[in-house]
C-alpha cells in the first residue's frame, strides 16, 4: 500500500477491495506496516479500515 494514500480513505478502501495486504510490512526503511503509518499520520478513518481488514485476514470478526 502506498503511504500517500493514508490521508485518503477512499483510496485505501479501493486498494483493500482489490487485494492489497493490510498487514504487509516494509522490507526496507522502518519495517512498518500500513497501520503503523496511518497511526503516526493521525488518519483515524484509515486506521479503522486497516484494523478491520487485518481482523478479516486473520479470520477474526470481533471488534
């Protein structure tokens, strides 16, 4: 997922709908995840989208 999308939840939603991995970690640099970037960037809607996507990918559906 592209860090430039974090302030644009509609873009993140579209990326997730097309199979983007919400739990993917950088292999260079900080090694951070999309959720980490969204948290640091203070993008609460994106944070929630990524949290839900992460729960769905690990089979958990509770909030």
